[in-house]
């Protein structure tokens, strides 16, 4: 659907990706011994959109879902999060993708995907509405979308072209899923995207795959020469290292109350960074808030259930008092 001029609403961020039904296990341990599951909603790009929306940003989501009960459920869920969905459509003949999550006692997880006939296969370059890009400030992309299939690489390239045409900043998280493609294929595709990126949000292990560098400062020095203006290297429980406006900052980790589910922590971190940039914060504050959000996410079971609203972040930071009753 093309947007008419009078329908246009300025968006802080838009993203492209596949939402899925996530079946969370009812107990910890190997999946073969789990007998009950709880239906949730997930997807890296969707988690990012939810995280940004809860922090107060206006987010838009470009996607395709199966025209089935799961697809309808996900669409209602996304709308309930206040995300703009004019570019999200239900399609016949393609079942909504699923994943089953395995969770161990220490909070670590594995994911098993069922997405061979993905509804995203029906999204083509001609479906990308230029007006939708024109009204956005940031386009967020991840390495998950192109890993679904080669067709998606072409769509991503077109999305980048439209964003560049209208001075929309490109935010990118490699988010390499080795269950979906090999290290070699990921490197060959993602290294071509880096020179087009403005905001890089990456894990150190991922950058080691793409550019052969794992140490944060080495990563920063290598990618800033490509023209990337903001870099955040995520190191999990070791914190993060960032580069912005000629300054490098090492941010200490924020201890989680309890680690119960690590999925979504990186997406929460990303949302914190993008919100901080929208508020023109200094790099030190951006990284601290992003680390704080990541620690909040891993204290809650689910891909996006732990993504906080901004007032909850303020409470965690001690900026406002939390009133219990």
C-alpha cells in the first residue's frame, strides 16, 4: 500500500524483518524433554521496534505474515505496542514462521527455526514504498533478514538505496545466526553492507566473523575508516565500548537482578542507543542507559517482555522514585 501525502506520519525509526511465533518452553532443559510451551511473539527487528516504541520513539515495521491465526495474532500484538503497521500485510499460502526456544538453567538458550516457506518471500523490491522511507529518520537493519534467503539480500539493498536517497540514517546490527547461514556466507554479504552504515551496533564475536577483529578498539579503528559515525561494540556481561564524535568510551556492565533469559538483550541495548541518539545524549550516557536496558531484558523470560518503558529505565537509574503502593 502506497501512502498518500495526507496520510504521512513522521517516524523516528523503521525496520524490515520477519516476526515469528515463539514457543517458550514450560521448563528448563533439552527441548526433547520439554512437554509444554507458551506462545509468544519474537523476531530481532520487531524486538527493536518494540524497544524503541516503549522508550517513546515512533516506530514503523515492514513485514509479511501468513494469513492465518498466528499471523493475525502477531499483527494485533504489534499494533498493541503502538507500532505503525501500514507496511505489514498478511499473505495467503505462506504459513507464519515459528521457532521453539530451548532454555537451560543458567539462562542460556538455543533456537530451532521453522521458517522454510517464509511469508517474507513475498516481499519484493517493488513493495518498498519510497514515501515510507522519506518520512523516517532511521532505517534499522539486521543480518537476520538477509540470512532467510538470497532474495532478501536484494530487498535489503533496495531499502538501503531508498534510505540513502532521502538522507535516512542506516542503523545495522549484524546479528549473525549460524543456524541460518555459514560464517563464510554471512561475511560475504555483511561486509558489503558496512560501508553504507551510519550506526553500527555489533557484538565482538560477530565483527570477528565479518572483519577478522574481535578487540573493540581494533574494530572501531577499522570501521570508522569506512565512514561509520557511531559504533557500539556489545560485550555482554563485560559491558560495551563505543565510538562517537571522535571519542571512545568503555562502559561497565550493569548487573542484572537475575539472569533468566538472554534473548532480546542485544535488541534492548540497540533500542537504548537509538533513543539516546535521538535525544542528543553524550556517548557515556548512551552506553550506560543501553547497558542498563540490556540488564533489564535478561531478568525477564521472553524475547521482548523485558523491554522497558522509559520511566522504568529512569527508576532503574535512580532518576525517579518508584512508588510501590
